[in-house]
């Protein structure tokens, strides 16, 4: 009887320890599940926040439009300061345009540097936009199709990708503003200064938006046409521009097309002396200046005169 009681006691202790161990294991597993779930929600929330802000369709479209406009802009070399005080032969100080002092060969070299920098900048912007668009698709796939276990197994990869895309976005924003140029060589000869000490000359790139035809207010009559254009930022100061007019020949080998250019300091122009019933291609562009370093796009419109 005593032996039987002892065995029952031992079995009870074993069962009690097993139940306690099972409860402890279940609690640990439940805690681990809770920790995993919280970690999943936290990291998924980070990805969703970036997708809904910086990588939202609206935001990407905004940057895409801005980059496309930048590709149509005119890039110029900007020099600071624009004027300096220099002594003449009689040691009298005169206010002089800095461009009159800069060595022409060095200036042309800096224009080439500006052109190269512009092309690299626009190329990088295009590449960054493509990377961000691909990144948007990739992150959307992770949050929409991956369950908790799969997401957490890829969490290190996802967080690295998120961090890289954030860097891409910061670089994209910084490149949308034309930068400074490093002046490697001396631009002004000391011989031209006659002892005058010049301030530090700074070179940078600046942009002007393209000229765009107003399609609603540009039209042709029998032998003349009226053209009107504007800029994206609606500049109030009108600069000199060139209006190109070209007769379209429809590919005829017997007829030679002709063209002419009118210098205009306005946002409208009437072109006289056109032939009735013919199509003309008009192109508007800013006049070339000595500081222009890059341009690729000009707006064109085709109008047909009345018969």
C-alpha cells in the first residue's frame, strides 16, 4: 500500500511538472508570437509610411513632371559678383562688368564644364526616378503579398532597400537645383587688374524655363499668322527670343521649302507674307547668349493658312 501511494505521488509530481512546463512553453511561444507580430507591424508601418508619402503616385508624378520640365530648360553659367571695381591707367576706380575681365579661353572651358555637369545631372535624375519607380513596385509587393513569416524573413533585405530608396529620394531632391561649378583655373589675369584685389569669383548653373506656344491664341489667316507664347513661371520680364518660320513642302522634290527667323522682344508676333493654303511650322526659342551652356528642346506648332 505504501509503495502504491508513493508511486501515485511520484506520478502526480511528474504530471504537475509537465503541465507547468507546458504552460511555460506555451507562454513563451505566445510571447514570441506577440513579439514577432509587433515587429512585423512596426516594420510594415515604416514601409507603408514611405510608400504613402515620398513614393506615392502623386509624389512620383510631381517629380517626373519636374524632371521633364528641367530637360526642356535653358541652362546658363552664372557668375558672382557680376561687377567689380578696377583701377584704370590713371589709377581711377571704375565699376566694370566681370565678363570684360575674364579670359575668353578659360570662360569657354568653364562653359564646357557646365554643359557636361548639366548632362550628367539630367542623366542621374532620370536614373534616380527609374530606381524610385521600381522601388515603389518592389515595396508594394512586400506589403501586399507577403504574410508575417515571409515578411520577417525578408525584413533585413526590405529595410536595406527602404534605406537605399530614401537616399535616392534625397539625392533626387538635391539634383533638381543646378549646382555650383568648381573653378580650377584662374579666370582673370593679374595684369588686367593693375593691383586691384578681386573678390572670390563664384560660378554656378541657373535655368530658365522654355517658351511654349499658346495653342488657343495662335492662328493663321490667308497670308499671315499670329503667334503667342508664354513660360511655365509666367515671367514678367520679356527677353529677346527667336521665332523660326518654315514652309512645309510635304516631301515634294520639285519644291524647295524656305525658312526665316524673326527676332522678337515680346510674347506675341505677327508673321506676314505667307502663302494661302499652305502649312507652316513655327518654332520659338530664347536667343542664344554668351552664358548659355545647354539647350535641347524648343516648342513648335504647325498652322495652315486659309485658301
